[in-house]
């Protein structure tokens, strides 16, 4: 995974955290680098998502879907026959 930061300090912090978690650093520049990780290792995946600043989506439960569907039915904007 390619990682780039605005400052060398941020890259060095992320690089050290990745190395501690078992990543392999393939390229190490001043503010950027390439790290390789094991996608089956949950700890490494979690850190990779955090370092890459990936936001995970919410998991909607069936109960929440039912509440949303009921609210949609009550809405004056809802039409059963969309144009």
C-alpha cells in the first residue's frame, strides 16, 4: 500500500507503527513509502485502514431497516409508483 503524508514526522510515526505490526516496508522516502501487509492478519488490516484513513461504513441491522421502511411509508414524499 502506498502512503503519503504532509510531513516526515507523520510518515515516520506511521512507518514505525507498521513495522511493529509486522508490515514489510518496500520503499521508504522522506514523506512517503510503500508497505506490504498480510490481508489475513486482522491486526495488520485494521492498522492499514487507519493509516490509509479509510472510513468504514455502518452495518444496518434488519430491525433498523424495518424502522426505516415504516418511516418511508408514512412520509408524504413517498410514492408507491415512482416516475
